[in-house]
């Protein structure tokens, strides 16, 4: 399958649902493809593409007004999530499709409305065992298992959903959020 | 990413520049473990002053280098951590298990 065909196939799956068949598990994707969409990236599961994605996320978060540490945190979380997809969902295959949707989002906080950035990462790998999304204890000194911890430390919301053969990882970072 | 090695007294210093991520952390891991296990260099020193970004796979490579060094009674030293590198080592709570110095002189004098 060529990269283009793979992407077309993924897009077919990711096409926004009609109103009558919209189900709860499609809400995250629908939100990402609504008017708040800021940036959409389509890439293959090649680790060499992580660097340009980081570059795009760094610029986008700067543009949205995140502080320098927050920009680094969001970029790190997306990089680690993509790394997990490449390693664990696609088992190192280099030609599998991944999509990244970056959208504005908003929530009502203690001091009024808070704006934020929602990032939805979609892949067509096998379902992820939710038990493996907990990460490991940090008091163990051993290599590996740190990516999930970095993601949870960096973001305000981390969710996983499986829908129509697609893994969806939803990450949200709010501006000026207290974590 | 680029990695090169130079030898100063009984230390091998790895100068790394660029980003360490899934695309190249295996190369870092291989170089470190070869230096420790095959050459048994008494001190392996990592110059990270030109590393702009390091991900969890890069941190895992450093942890492997550290563990291999400790197993053989050798020293494994880091210096010149960027803000990003320091952040990930702090997030993983691994900063305290490494010997970390600000610059090469301090690392070699330690």
C-alpha cells in the first residue's frame, strides 16, 4: 500500500460522522474536525518525521501564547505519544499512517473560561490494552516506560479511545492551568 | 544528531549534538554500551551541551549506559544539560542518580 493510499484509507475512517450516527466515542474526533481546527498533520510512522512534528508543535504553542516551559511540555507529550504509536502500535513499521489534529478548546474553570489546545493523534494499529497506559513506577531505576509518565506530567487531559478500527489519543493543555 | 568520541586521560567524552529521539537513540545506546562493555573505559562522559531535545528513549539509553557502567565499577558522567534535558531527567526523577556537572572541566576534575 502506498503512503497516499494508506492516508486515503485512514481519512475514510476518520471522516466526520453524520449527525444521526454520531456516538459518544466519536465526540473527540468530531471536536477536532470542527471550526477549532488549527493544524492537521499526516505522517508515516517513520521516527525521522518526529523532528519536523516537534518543530510544528513548538511554533504552534508559541503562537497560542503558551509559556516556554508549557511549549516544551506540549511538544514533549506529542513526541512521546507519536513514539509510542510508532513503537507499540505499528511495531517499528515505517510506512503506516498517523494523523495529528490540533484544535482550540475551552473549558469553564474556577476563574472563568480557560482556552487551551487539544491534540488528537489517530492511528490504525491494533487496540491498545488500557492496562498498559498506566505507566510504571518511577522509583524503579530502569530504562523504558517513561514516555507515558512524561505525557501525563505534561498535559492536563490524557485520554484514549478505540473507535472504528482507529486508536485515538486525546491530549489537552490549557493556558495558565494550575496542575 | 551527531555523535563523536574523544579520549582525555582515562576518560572517553562523547560529544553529541542535535536531538536525541526514537530515530537515533539506538545509535547512542550502541556507542555507549560498546565503550563501557568492550573498552571498559574508567570514565564515560556525556557532553550534552549541544543536545536540544532528548526523549524518553534517549533517557533510557543514558540509564542503560549508567547501569552497565555501575555493573563494571566504572563511572558514567553527564555535563552541559540543556533546559530540556534537565527537565526530562527531573520529570523522570532520574537526575539524582546521575553524576551531573555544569561543564567539561568540572566533569573531568571530579
